[in-house]
């Protein structure tokens, strides 16, 4: 019996993984770690530093994104409130506080390494998304390599090409430098260039590094997993773009190369390292404000609270 998590990997997938959109099928549900009861227990033990709770607007062209908090509510009530509300709970880096998910994460990437000899990944993380019917994740991009795995419900995933007009260099730098969250400018005309998928339970999608994307849940509770990872090339990409952001903002330089090859990569990596270690850019980083709490007694599962900054 084949116990592989990826159920339909073929040798030719090794050539396109991380370079083209790739839809595969998985057996994560067989682990038993993503049932509602298992996730309720996970929510109960999740540290406050390892989750974000959000609600969002309806128009992707005009981003509205509010952050909330879970207080004195058990995991079962959290899931029930999300199922009837308009919220998005992200349990981040679950491997940090539950070894069962660390073991599963290691197995997932061991399979990828077996299927792609010579590949090496590090800084691997697993997040679990529990989200309401009809909510959306606005147009954004991620810094590390990332895959989305569907466990329950269905969602419409729009994946866009990299580069202009879908994302310009300066916008990407704002994400790298944390001057904004992962959102970048978007208009509906961009959808003409998108690849669109209806992601169903048992399916996973991987896209090229830094591809902009957005997500719309269908009319059902969604339970999904995100995995992220770095490689040496992804780390270089991060360092080069971080340094470009510094050079552009602090020294007025323009026409900056994003190449991760050549003699300028290592000086840029050194600049990025020193700048981060000394905290020169922290004052310009986006601040997050919490202004609602999850409330199972309310009609929409949430209640406004006095705003405070994290």
C-alpha cells in the first residue's frame, strides 16, 4: 500500500515544481489531524503569538482587513463561530507547539526531496486556515515558496503571473521590508491574465515563487493548510530585494537588479543582514491594530472592542 502524502506525483513534475502552477492530490486527511475535533484541540493549545484572526471587506480593489482576538472561547466555539460568520483564522507555524504536525511536515518535505533529488529546503512551516463561507483573501504575494492544501470545503484560487502589471518591483519591496502586509495593488482587469482553480478537498496547488494570488471561498466552511519553505535561491531572492528596498528608500538608487546571480548578490545580502540586525527599518514597518473579538453569542460571531496596537 502506498502511504505517500502526494498520491499522484509523476517524474515530470520535478521539472515544473516551483516554476509553473502545479495541481496535485494529497492524503493529508488520513492523518486525522485536520478534523474539526482535532483542530478544536489545537486551537485550545495555540499560543497567542501563533494565530491571527481577521475579517475583511467585499471588494478586492479596496482592501479592508481588520484583525481580531480570541478570548475565553473554546476551540469548538471558535470553529462554530467561523462557520456562521465572516472570519479567517490562521494558526501559524503549528509545528512549533504540536510535535504531531512537525512530524507530518517533515514527512511532506521528505517526499518532495525524494521526488526531486538534490533539492534542499529549510525554514519549513505549516499553517492551518479555518475560514468562513464566502470570505476572501485579498490580492497578495508571499516571500517564501508556498503551497496550499485543501482539506474541507472549496475555494476559488486566482494565480497571476509575476512582474508588471501584476506586481512591480517597488511593491514587492514594501512586502519584503514589512512596510505593508502582503497586499499589493490590484484591479479586476488583472483577472484576464490569471489562472483560476476550484480547489477541492484532497487537492494541493503550488505556484512559482512570489506569484501574486487571491482566494475566494465558496459557500462552505473551509479548512486548508499552507506550507512554506526556503531554498538557497529563495534566500538570495529575499536578500537581494530587501537590499534593493534599502538602496531605493535610503540612498535614492533606482534601476536596481533583482538578479540572484553575479558579483552584487553577496554585498546586497550583507547589507540586508546588517540592516535587519541593527533594526534600522523597524520604525517604518506596518503596525497591526486589534479592534474586534470573536463572540459566539453575536449574530456574526464577532464584537467590536476598543482598538489596541500589537
